[in-house]
C-alpha cells in the first residue's frame, strides 16, 4: 500500500519562471459566475512550461513525438541522487559512480541539485549544475526511461547545441525538467509518475510529477 504521495511539480500560474525567450503564461477569464453562471478560463502556455517532459522530437528531426509513447513510458521505479555541491557545477561520471548499483535497478533517475530553491528568483536562470556530455552518454548505457532534474534545463544556458538533450533523446530517454522537492526522496524507494497531457504531435508537455513512496529507506 502506498504510504505517501509527494508532489514534485511547480504550480503553473501567470508570471512563473519560463525558459529565456519563451512567452509567459497567461490566464484569461472567459466567463464568470456573475455574468454567465459559471467560470471558464483561457490558458495560454508553452508546452515546456513549469515541470514538463521533453520527447525526442523536441531536438531531433524525424523522431518520435508524444503520440508514439504509451503511458508506461512515464512511470517506473525511481532513484533520487544527491548531487548538491557538485564541484565546478559539473555532474560527472565520478559524481554518479557511487550510485552505480542503484542506477542499474531504476527506470527514472532524478538528480537532486537543490536548485529548485531558487524558483521565482533571478538566480534560477543561470549557474545551475549540469551533466557533462560524458556522464550523459554513460547514462545511456542503462535501461532508463527518463532523467529528471530540479532546474530549468539539463543543458547549460549558453549551450547552444544542447549536447545533453541530444545524447539522452537520441537514446529515447525522456527528460524531465523543473522538478521540485527532490530532497524528500533521497535514500527512499519510490515510484515516479509524470504523465503528460494527451497532445497530438507534441514534442513536450507539462506534467504532474509525483512520487509514490512506500517502504524503508535505502540507508
């Protein structure tokens, strides 16, 4: 029996942080109780808003969009690794190596950098830790469904070629960005669920990321 549900998602609202260059989120009232007897809103938002999943077609031409992925690709055994205080803000193979045995057994690897504490501040947009290209390539050697991070991108803000996106998505490993509350998952077994909206031809989608926690701590 599941003992706890942990919400790993940021709230979607107007004025929320967006990737530089992405239009902001807008909520517009279409109908009100006073005038129409019911409330309805028009929501304008990017497919990459807030906590979201990236599919291969986000970066790679002629690759699968969301339509090609079944629901099972967005849920599975999770592992959160503590990479806070990573030297040089580079998450290397050496950083991940101590968790090798656990990585082999998981389906979703979530990297806890602690960067979500800067959400809604200017600091959120730059200086965050990133996987090295070598570490990203190393991770493609495992049977991972997805890699998730608690910052706005798996690539550095000045990485115009998006090397980590390319490496992971070429493998078919989905990328989850803008997670939060990852420290609550450290040293605990959990099932990760991050179901996208059922959008046609989508290259990405906002998700409600949740951890289903049950059982004792790893240590």
